[in-house]
């Protein structure tokens, strides 16, 4: 349980710091003819969400192959007959 709390705190802090960086970049962008917008940070925010989701789901994964887990997990469903 404590490990989950540590990861949660990490992801919250990561998102907070990214928000600060985004605000700083928007305020201090030197090219006023082509200003930055919050949409310029959307791809980065998406990547951070992938990291956060991976960290959240880390404990939901099954055992590794070296721990007796499956060597291969088919992620493609069977087609309809």
C-alpha cells in the first residue's frame, strides 16, 4: 500500500512541476510574433499521462516470465466467424 502512495505522490508532483514549467514557458517565450499556446504542450501532457498510467498499473501486471508468468500474451482478439 505504501508503494502505491509513493507512486501517487510522484505522479502528482510530476504533473504539478510540468504545469509550472508550462506557465513559465508561456510567460517567457522570446518570440512574441509567434507565441506559444497551451496546445503546444498537449503532446507532452499526453506522454506524461502515459507515464502516470504505466506507474498506476504497474502493480496490476501479472508475473514476469522468469517468475512463472506467460511468455506471450495475445493482445489481438479472434476475428468473428
